[in-house]
């Protein structure tokens, strides 16, 4: 008699078709766990509904329209990720691209936001071409295994730092990226610390969804402390997006002087997406011992198409969000978790005040704890090997000092090539890595340096 490979799971003939479609038995998960994971990712990423429109409004983009567009992008892109790639990733606009379009290009460089969005669009078109041609998958596989193992720690550091910033426990100088301690007696800090302790308490007692309960508990505690603002009404019809939709200056974005920005969009999104996909995939147990993920082309295609469509709606390039790691930590293993996340974001179109009620500080415990848990990836890095270990640690350090894991990953790859050559191990570096080092060097010379 043939053995059942999915131990403890119903056979394919007895499983509902949707369970078979999401391969729950194969990935050793269940509906309840996936829903909790989806809710956790939603709560961890909900603060973006406040942050993204606020950043874009600094560049002249209508905030109400940007809020609706942000929700629509997250819903559509995350559904695509769930149903096509079957991955527990949330896809939406990243903070980096929004900072580039709003506070940087429009507000400081006086480049119209219509042009900034068009630059984001063209960089995403390149994304799509590289994905369809299989170049992104090739680059992902030629990245050294030790660098891939260090990705988790680098992104974990970025996620934890983001949580500390959301809680007001750490301040970051916008120009120098210098870090300094914030206020520990503020309302934001109090609810964040409370959430951390609550999550630790619940996890120690093996209560399902400890991070989810920590976010909800912090939100409730924030009410008497004045951090959580209870809305006058819980119902609110969505604002239209006609003011920002299809307003791109496609031709104006092709001016030669805008090439550094085009490259900045491309390089940061490329390495951010690569790092997020592999690191969160590792957290969800979806990568092999070498850090490679099966069917990597599918999530890459999803984020590249989403990145191309989102500027048309008035939002910078969408990408796989680092907040997805909270869902993976909660047990998310399939696209069903993303389906649940998308459904909750869809509800915010009618109940936006409720979603906006969750303060960023309430999501800080999730980001801090998940980020710190991702440091465990470093134990698999061969730190006894000088060149390999140094490159992985440098990637983590650059993520901290640049306040950007895209820059950290790019720096780690470039540093790997340089260290291997200087250490007399040049033959261990593939031709592809040497070729990749050229645009990376250009990135640091012209973009990251500023």
C-alpha cells in the first residue's frame, strides 16, 4: 500500500479543492493558521495606509486619493500573489519609493510628481522585461549562498529598526541617517513595550497568534494614553483617485538628467524585492539549504507587474513588503494567508477609519520581535571563512548605517566581489557577479552617496 506523503493531512481526494489548490497539506499548514497569519500581516502593514499617503502628499499628491489608491494596489497585487504565486507575501507600495517621489524628488528637487511616477513606471518596465527573460531568477541564483544566508539578518535588522522608529524609541536623521535614542516615556513607547511583553508572555504559553494579540492589545492600550484615536464614525466611503490616476508624464521622465533616479528606483527595488522574497520565504520554510526558492519566477513576475501598474494609479512601484515576515512568523505558508490579508484590506475601503485607527506604534512589537528572530539566519553563515563571513556582516552593517536594506544588500554583493579579489580568491567569483559589480559600483558612486 502506498504511503501518504502528507502525514497528518487529508488526502487530495478528501481535501476541499481550495485546500489542494493552495497546497496546504504539502506545506503542513491549515486554514486557521493561514487566516491568523493573514490577519497578522494586515495589522502589521496597515500603518502604511497612513505613512504612504503622508509621504506622497509632501510632493503635492492628493492625500485622500493616495489613500484609496494605496488600498487598491495592495488588494490587487496581494490577490495576484495569493492566486498565482501561492506565497504568503503582502505586496504594496514601499516606503523607499514613496520617499523618493514625495519628499525627495518633488519637494526638494522640484521634479513634478507626475514625472516621478513616470520614472517609477519606466524602472518597473525594465523589471518586467528582466523577469520575463529570466534574468532576475539567474541573478538570484548566482548570488553566493553566504550572502543569501545573511539576507535574513540584514532584513531582520531593518524590520526591527523600523519597529523602533514607529514606537519613537529610536530617531533617525533624515540626511545623515544617524541613529539616536528617542523618548521611552511617551505614549507610543509605552504601548510598544507593552505589546512586546504581551507577545512574549503569550508565546511562552503557546497561545496561537501572539503577535496578532500584541498588536490589538497595544491598540486598545493606546486609547487611554491618547495614542489611538477613536474615529467619530467607523464607516467611510472611499475617495476617488481621478486626481492622481493616469497622470504620468511618460516622455518627461526620459530626460537624461533623470537617469540616476531611474537607476535608484530600479536598484533599490530590485535588491529590496530579492532580499524580501528570499528572507521571508526562508522564514516560511519555502527555501532549500542553499537559500534558493522553487518557482521563484512566479513571485518575481507578480511584483514586477504590480510595480508597473501601481504608478498608473498614482502610487510608486509596488513590491513584496517586509511586513510579510510577521505573517510568516505567525505560520503563514501559502497564498491563502495573502488572500485573507487582501480581504481585510478590501474591507478598509468601506471601513477606512478603523484601519487608520491602528497607530504605527501598535505594530512596532510585531516588527521588532519578527526582525530580531530573523537574526538567527547568521548562525548558518560560515563566519570562520574570512571572505564569506566579512561580506555577510558588512551587508548587515550597511543596512544599519544607510537605513536601507536595498542599499545594504547591494553593498554586501559589491563588497563580496572586492574581498574575494583582494583575498586571492578571485576564481571563486562567477562571471555574472563581476558583471553585476559594475552597476553596483555606479549605484554607490552616483546615487547612494547622496
